[in-house]
C-alpha cells in the first residue's frame, strides 16, 4: 500500500461524526400533543415558499411533510411532492407501515 492511501484511511478514521442531535431542530410553533395523557408525535404537511430563480423560472412551491416528536423536535423533514394529495398519501403509507418496518444495519 502506498503512503497516500494509508494517510487517506487515517483521515477517514480520525474524522469525528456529528452527534445525531445536530441533525434535528425544534418546531417553534408546535407544542406537545397529548393523547390519553401521553405525548405523541405529529405529521405536519406544508407547502414550500415559491422563489423566483430567474425572470422566467421559479423554484419551490412543492409540498413537504415533517414528523416531530411530542415535544416539537423535528425527526424527519422531506418534500418535493407536486400536490398536497401526493404528500398526504406518502404520510398515510408511512403511518400504515412504519410500525412493522425492520431495521437493517450496513457496515
């Protein structure tokens, strides 16, 4: 092995990963939701702001959903749906199947 490859591998091994908490943020407007005295999560469906990119081209305006825990911590935020209906269907599919999903670990 060349010294360059060994040095590259050391750099990769020495990198510290960001803590998972740094990828989450809190929803300012969301308070804890309660069901039978227990905190529950929440799906929020929203439309992204439309932004003018050039004089004739716009970006944004697509539909997104995000999942937060009972205390308003955003766990997942995704989007790019052309319509609110498509976005709501994605949320419904997740609600139906997420509890049965297995966890796969890759090395």
